[in-house]
C-alpha cells in the first residue's frame, strides 16, 4: 500500500518542480537561440562541391537542423506544461484534494527527466558533428 506524503510536502514539491521546469525551459530556449544565431552566420553550400564547407555549416542546410529546432521547441513546450500544471493545481485544486497532487508531481518529474534526456542527446549529437568537422 502506498502512503501519500503530507500535503505541505506535496505542495512544496510542486513549487520546486514548476520552478525547475521554468528554469530549464529558459536554458533550452537559450540553446535554441544560439543555434538560430549560428545558422545566420553559417556558410551555406551553393554547389555540388561541399569539401570546403565545414560539416557544422552543412548541418544548417539539411533537414536535421529543422528537426533539431523542432525537438527543442517541443522540449520548451513540455517544460512550460509542467510548470503551468503545477502552478494551476496549487491555485485551483480544493484543499481536500491537495494530497493527490503527488501524482501530478510524479508525472512532472518524469516529463522533466525525459525532456532533459532528449535535450542532452541532441546536444551530444551536435557536439559529435562539430568534432567531426
């Protein structure tokens, strides 16, 4: 049998998770901004001879760039969802049901962890691409 934590602990954890989600959304947004800024300075290939063009610049001219930015935007959306869910539940959930906010905390933690994992995988692949270039 699962005994739920105290209501005060659940509400405090909800606040912590929402704050963490908003902070991480800011970091991912910064990463996305940096990628978009790098693209504006990238030298795009204009001929069949791509040996002179750095590999990272070629990345900007492929569908991988758009897929990467799309995934990062999805990360931001999911993190904002966690934050808004947490704050909304704290504001609008009646006192009698606040003990069940635990389950929203578990969901939020899972979403945050998987979103961070996905962002880390994207960054790792970008670093590999830069290293190869």
